[in-house]
């Protein structure tokens, strides 16, 4: 008889499917591991990741806590738990877990970036900027952190630095709509209206359903005295938002993961 696959083999198979976006197949492998070893911390972590990806943040948090209780200290598990708490609207718990992740692994760039986002929302921009800078020192190729850093600098009125931060994001990912959007916002705040308009048009060329880009375009056109074009852009944004709301109101398809 053929020996059943080991837990390590099943986890590798699960990760392969997970990376391909085949969450159902990944879950089958992870749960096979847990069926034989309910205290396998790695399998619990990966199941928690799937739960969070499916929007089941409360369940993801519970699974992550179980992984923490039974497994060795792992920065990635505390980081995931922090993300779940963030999505659940519990920023203090989120920061605690990001801090724990960093205590375990000071070089965990993602935790520094996630921590910065919470601090920004909480009204601590100087501390948030330090966290973004630390995250980017560790991982200078993070488009998300460069964009978020740019948005923070925009809020602080530091327009040249905000533009530069978005330029760094664009250099990494030339097809990132959010990077061009952040740059256009900073250009608009700098009163560089023609450049800002070109920036919003660039965002829309990449993602025609980017409602906020249409709104940004409308505000620039209005400032330029092009009232009719501004109205058309605003109507386009409103139509996109209405479609999105309608889609979100539809019942979820069967097959959602229930863990």
C-alpha cells in the first residue's frame, strides 16, 4: 500500500493551490492536515489566511489565535491577526498584534507598513511616517507602502515628497492605478491642474471604473472652468458607484468557505 502523504507534503500541495487562487483545493489539503493533527499551527495559519481572504475576519482571527496558542512564536501569525482586527474595526488590538509581530521579527516589513496605516487613521502622522520609512527600508519594492506614504505626506501638505513617493510606486508598478491616482491628487493639491487632469486621465485609462478618479477629474475640470465636462465626469462617477452598490447587494454565490 502507498503511504499517505505527510503533513509537510499536504501543506506544500495546499500552498501550490493557494497561490493559484484555488482556495477550495487549498482548503482540502489544509483540512486533511488538521484532521490528522488538529494542533498543526501552520495548517491553522493557512486556514486563517483563507478565512480572511473570504472576508470571514472574525473566524480568521479565532483561527490565528489558536495557531498562536499552540505553535511557536511567528511574526506572520500576529500580522494576520492584526489585519483581521483592523478589518473588524478594532484598531487597538490590530496595533498590539503588529507590535508583537515586530517584536518577534523586527525585519518584518509588512507589519511595519500595516502598523503605519493604523497610526495614520488614528491621527499619529509622524509615527506613521516612521513606520512607513522602516517598512520601505526593509522592502523598497512595496508599491502599496509607497502609495500610502504618499497619501500621508499629501495630508501633511508635503506635496513634492508626496509626488516623489508616488513616483517611486509607479517606477515599481507602471500599471498601478492607485499610484497614479495618488500622484494626481498631489498634483491637484499643488495647483498643477493640467498635470493633475492628465494624471486622472491616466488612472481612468488603466481602470475605467475607478470612481474616485472620475471625481478627481471633475474637481479639476471645475477649477479650470470647464463646467460641462466636470458635470459629465461626476455623473460617470455616480453611475459607477451605483453599479458597485447594486452588485454588492446581490446574494453571495454558493460555495463560500465555511470553516
